[in-house]
C-alpha cells in the first residue's frame, strides 16, 4: 500500500496527537520536544515505504514515533547541557483546566524520571494499547509487559508521592 504525499500529510494531521504525546513523554523542554516532533515526522516520511497497510496507520505511526524517540533521546543525552530559554508557549493544542494541567505536569514530571522502556510502556498503556499490542510493538512477551507495566505504574506513584511530600 503506497500513500501519496497528500494522503501522508492528511494521516499525520489526523494523528498528530501521537507525535506530541511521545515528544512530551521524552522531553520536558519545549525546544527539545519540537526537535523530536520534526525528527519523528522526518522518520515517518523516510520509512513510509515500510507501511504495508497490514496494520492501521496509527499503529505503525506509534512504532516509528517510539523508536525515533528512543534513538533521539539517546543522542540528546550525549550532548552537553546548553542554556534553556524560558518556556512561554505550550505545544499542546488541547484545552485543559488549570487543575488538569497541573495534574498532567506532575504526571509528565514523574514520567521523565523513567527509563526509555518504561516510558514506552506507560505511553502505550495510557493510549489504550492491549498488552499483546504493547508486547508486539516493543518486542517483549505479554507476560513481561504486564510485569514491567505494573512495576512502572508503582514507580510513577512513588515518584509522585515523593514529589508531593517534598512540598
């Protein structure tokens, strides 16, 4: 199955939330997130020939986005720290209340402390993927996914508890 450029752009626009969520899970800084968004889109375009239509476009997009984020994250970790400009603009398009935004910020702050596999697990879990789908996407057994996912959820709860105890 081959998509035209227009069909590709339409599919990206339809599922752009996937890209923004993946970037937010891996990076706190807005500039880093935008760089990752651009890299994901580039990798999606480069690997479009590998999309054979056997799965939904969004499922294929998740796999490419997560793999790109993991590789990109490794590259960014090797770079020396640079001066970070204050964040004035949020990249998220969704409209949340202040309380909801604070909860999301707390959650994402906790997620940033996870390792790359834990991030991929929790991202796919909150996106509603089944254990079998997560296992397939990450090359793990379903049993291993369940165990690691439970441990990751507990770890996030502990991190959030530690953050709230510190205030």
